């Protein structure tokens, strides 16, 4: 494994300042010491006249920092100047041990914070502590620093005349992009540990979304995909519009539906030419596929719902019975073609190990009575008026798919309370049909950088309570109208992946079985179309070189810390 290339700095005290009086030294120390990996550690608080004495002894310990709060000339008795990092996105770690001695014996509110108003004055420690007892400070936060910022203990809640403070093992560790002039060039995705390898002990697979028609031919993409992913999801190319190649049928044939009646179905489409090419190319890269998607209200041609397929200008939709025949015919055609290809070209081993059978059928404004997309947004609902088409899709998928191919219901906004309940009602309906099968819920996980990981975890647990697994199917993290903060994105990915690992599938226990990110590098993200005028940076890699962003290291750290 090649070591991670990051930018980190190590701060001690300002180069221009001497040790405080009482230190027993007149040597100058540099403000910043940069390590080869780029990190910064501040190992001392700032000088403050007679108030601060370094290298003191107390309680049998040496190398303590003693601060006489009554002697400080500052409003805040303990400070660490961060102004040299103005304008930077950083992740800051504060750790130390402290003891407060109050002449009155009173408890004191110790508040470590940063004077960053745009981040609501973030706190790294805020607690009442007892006089004379050692306590530990250990906290990290990501943030953007404005000008002339400091980390400090607030003097506001303190009676400084009565307090002596001792600090030992003080360390501020700072990471960020571009905080060092001598920072190494970021590693590319072919130079680092593969994400799939970092996660292999936790999940069945890790995948990435790829656009076969737009970006797949890029050599660096094909070089890195097998290093980082076990599988891919086609961004569009397995959706009905693409399977039909935007063509109406020219010829019709008959298909006997489950009600015993014969119905007209296309005889000359789909041709599956592109699907076969995709299967072949992924086979060469030793990559599996998630099939996305069989049934969706979008990217399904309207003629598929119309009488006579709209060939005679008819716009009226067919009956539910006739739509059942078309639905079964389509699912049968796709699944049997894949099985045939796998038998002829892959020794019968599955190239597609899971299918999103139905995608995004729940309403965004779900209620107990109306929990599905209505007729104005779904032609499927316009024909059926209820959940029947979803249940039938899973019945037909179960009929024609191999039993070890996972059948998934996939949707976005799963952490919304109302939509989570709506999806649970869909699961209930599928599970109530004796010949239907649903193996997992696909949680798309198109999240915002400030979304709550705890709320998302609750949604995961609600699905697991249904006795099925969860797949994270389309994860990306939008910064929305906010500016890009590389370290906040890293923190977001780290927190979510830590939660995924915590809730992973284990023997005898349902859980999250796999993760797919919706894209490879920022420049290709679909989110810029969703947030016009605000560039999005939602993924792990960037640039034509596929540089690793801090977000990549957030995922790796989550995996390592779970070991």
C-alpha cells in the first residue's frame, strides 16, 4: 500500500517569539514544523507575558504548562493563533489533559472554541469541571477558517482572579488541502489502496456508477475501476429507454399472460446489442454489475403504456390486465437474455448479481393513504391506481431471475420519516404476495453535507426490521448552495461509512450488504444539473488524473478505525 499523500502541518509556537519567562531557555522555536506527510501539530499554547509558564512541575509531573488566569492581559486566558491558516478548509484535532485549581473550590465552565462566526463559533470542549481534578479534552471538527482566527479557552464564564490552570500533553493536529507550500501532489486513484479492499471485511461488494456511453472509454477510468470496485452500476444504459433504444416496435407478436389470455407484445425490440457490449466489457475488467432498473416511471417510453403501442396514434392507456402482460414480457425478456448471455459467455456465472426491480415509486409527499407517486408523475400508477404493479414486478422478477440474484426496491429520500413509512408499506405489500420476493431495499443516499447520519441510521434500522437487507445504491454528497469544504466532506464520508460498517450484514443478522457511489470523479457528477449555479464536489476523486480527495481518506479511516 502506498502511503496516503495529504497536507498536514505541525505547529509549535510562533517563530518570532521567545519561550515564556520561567522556561529556562532563550531559544526560539519555529511557528510551524511541516512533516513529510504534510501535517501540522501545535504542541504549545501561545505566549502571554507572566501568565503562562512552560516546563513547570506539579502532581509529580514535569513539562506542564501553568496558566495564571489572573495575570493574563487577554480576554481569553489560553489562546492558539490560527491566523496563518486564514481562508483554509481544515480538520482540527484538539487533545490534552487539564486541571483547574479554583481558590474557592467552585466548578468552572471550560469552553475551548474558535472565533469563527460563519461556523457558529464551533466548540471543541464545553463542560463544567471540578477544581483540583484532571480531565481530558479530545475533539475534532472540520471547518473553514476566516481571517485572524484563534483556538482559545473563553474567559466569559470564568472568574479569572481565582484560577490556576495546568495543561499537559497538549496537541493540536491540523489537516487540510493547500495549507502547506511544500505539500506533496495528491495521490491518484491508481497509487492508493482500493476502496473495495479497505471494505472487504465488512461488505459483500463496493461499487461505482459509470456512464458507459459518456465516460467509460477513458483509459484511466478503466485502469482504476477494478482497483477500487467489485462492481459497477450503469448510470443509464440498463433503463427501459436504452434497452428499447428509443424505438417503437415495428412488429408485434403474441405473449400468453398469467391470466391465460394472449396479448400483443413487441417482436423486434429490444435487441440487447448495447447490453451485450456492456456485459462483455465488464467481464474483461473482472467487474460484476448491479442491474438498474427494470420498472421506473421515468425513462420508460409512453408508448409502452398506450393501446397498440401508440402505433396508430392511440394515446389511451391499456387496462391493468394488458399492462400485466407487458410488464411480465419485459421482465422476462431482460432476465432471460442476461441468463442466456451468462451461460454462453461466462460459464453460467452471474455477471448481474442484483436488480433494482422497481425504482422510485414512493411519493415525496407520502401520507398513510396516499403513499405512491400519483398519475401525474407515474404512468404506472395511471394504469393501476395502486401498488399492484410493484407487487407484480417482484412476482415476475422472482419467476424469471435466478434465486441467488438479489431483487431490490430502490428509492431516494429514504431518511424522510414519511417516505420511510411509505417504502415500508411497499415492502409489506410485496412480502404479502406468496410468489413475490424482495431481498433488499436500495437506499440511494443522495445526501447533503449537513444531513444527519443519525436520522439516516434510523431509516436503515426501520428497513432491517422488515427482515430484508439494505444496499446503499447511489451515494453522493451535495454541498448545495454552500461553498466546497474538503474537510467537511471528508468528515461526512467518514461518519456515514462508520455508520454503514456498524450496521453491516453479519452472520445471522440482516444489515447493509454493499455500497455503491453514484459517480467516480466530481467533474462528471449529475448534481451540477440539480444545483445550477453552484458547483458540486460530491465524490472521492477529482480531475482528469483522478486525484484522491480528503473524502477518499475519510472512507479509508472509517474502515481502519472499525478494525
